[in-house]
């Protein structure tokens, strides 16, 4: 027995070494391209820093963070992003659940899954260009409205309609992703639960409200968190639609677009890093709040 222990120890040690060797490339890439830049960005957020002149970086403490809440452009971007999130997340979640319930109970599920999921894997730039054509002054939407005597506006050049038009574009392009997640959640609900509920007299809306939706609570939490993170990080659509300036009149300026402009156009990389960490903190706080209320319901 004692003679076998060194051999057994050696085999486990060799397996562990082999495992770390195989993990090493991924760990190095993670450290170099993700973890390292995160810590470096946090470091330079306390500096007046530009990559054009990194030698003359000046430590300014929390000045970047303090200035954020006096910056009217950032506050406008934060307001636009919050409004965008409030408009997209509830509608997107409700539509995804509705589509999942429909697709789950009809023939040809595979076809509808693919059909609704295709916009999700389509390039956001291509989707943005398509919607710019649809919402143009002489586009498909205004031609359709003209049949009813309605003169449609120039949506993406109107401070009133530009952001809502981008919301519609975001909902259309990503609802399929959340529908697929809801479908997985629906198929995970045991049939016995529905049979028991029906024996107790639950039918139609009562079955949906008292059985399906409560059992999909964790799936809904996942969808809401993912959707919220995506909406707070919106960039591609607003960049393409506004040409990178957040227009008209900053009505489509998002926080990430503002970070991009500050970091790479005006070269205020320290200030842009501070903005990025404030955005991270906002997303984290909202996620923790949702997780807290979900935990209370579970208890």
C-alpha cells in the first residue's frame, strides 16, 4: 500500500500540471486582454491622462469622478441611456415571453426559433442601416403612413423621434435571443405541474399568471439582467444612426458613445475611464437590487 502512494501522488500532480499547461494560454489571454486593462483603466481614472502624451499624466485624485456629475453632456447621456433602458427592457421581455408561449405551442417550432433568432445574429451595423432606410423621410414607413393621409417625420433627424426609433430597432433585433431563453425555461417546467393546476380548476390566464410566470421567475431575472446590461451598453446603433455625435441635439447620445468620444476623439482617456467605472457601478447596483428582490421572493 505504501509503495503505491508516491505513484498515486505523482499521477495526480502530473494531471494537475498538465491541466494548468492547457489552461495557461486562456489564462494569459484573460490576464493580458481583460483583467490587466480593467485594473489599468481604474488606475488611470485618477489621472489627467492621454495616450498621446502618457509621460505627462497628472494625478488628480477623484476630480474625474466629481466632474462627471457636473458634466451636462454626461448627464444627458445618462438620462438618454436610462430612458432607453426603461423603454426597451420591459417591452422586450414581455414580447419575448409572448413569442415563446406562442412558439412553444405550435407546430414547426424549429422554423420559428430560427426566424426570430436571425435578427440577433445579424450585424448591428447592417440592422442600423436597414432601419435608417425604413425610417428615412421617403422610407417604407412614411410611404405606408401616407396611405392614411399621415405625413411622417424624418425620424432619425428629429430630437423627438430619434431615440424611440432606436428603441424599436433594438427590440426587433434582440427579442429573439430572449425568446429562446424563455423557450428553454418553458420546456423545463414539468407537465405534472400543469396537470395538477388544471385539476384545481386553473385555465387560460389563471394558469399563465399563477403557474407559468412564477415558475419562469429565474428565467425572467436572467433575461431582465442581460437586457438591462445590453441597453446600458448601447453603442453600435446610436453611433451608426447619429454618425458618432449622438445627434440630433444629443438626443441619441448614450453613455458608451460619450465614453468613446471622450476617450478616442478628445483623448481624455482618464476621464473616459472614470465614466466607464461609474457605468459599471450603475449596472452592478441595479443587478444587485434585482437579485435582492428575487432572493426575498424565493424565501
